[in-house]
C-alpha cells in the first residue's frame, strides 16, 4: 500500500550508511525522476505506535533528488 506523506513528517535514520551525496549525481537522478517518475518507493517505518512521523529506512538519495524537483 502506498501513501502520500508530507516531507516534514519524514525523519532520517540516525544510523544510515550514507551521509554525503554527490550534487551532480543528485541532479542527474532528479532529472530522471522528473522525466520517468519514481520507479522505487521510499521505505519508511513508524517510530512509535500512533505517531505521525515516519523514519526513512531506504531511499534518502531519492528523497533528496525529489526535493530538487
């Protein structure tokens, strides 16, 4: 099931592997998403039962590219 989630409700996982992203690669991914759409959804989880905020598990690079659009 897919849901639309406002950006301010998405938190980054503190234990993520990648913390730096190449700006040129992000721009390229952003253009690809703009032309073809998002092929793989972001993966998130609820931090605690009943809270609105989601924690990003996978897809930070895609999220950053989407923000550029």
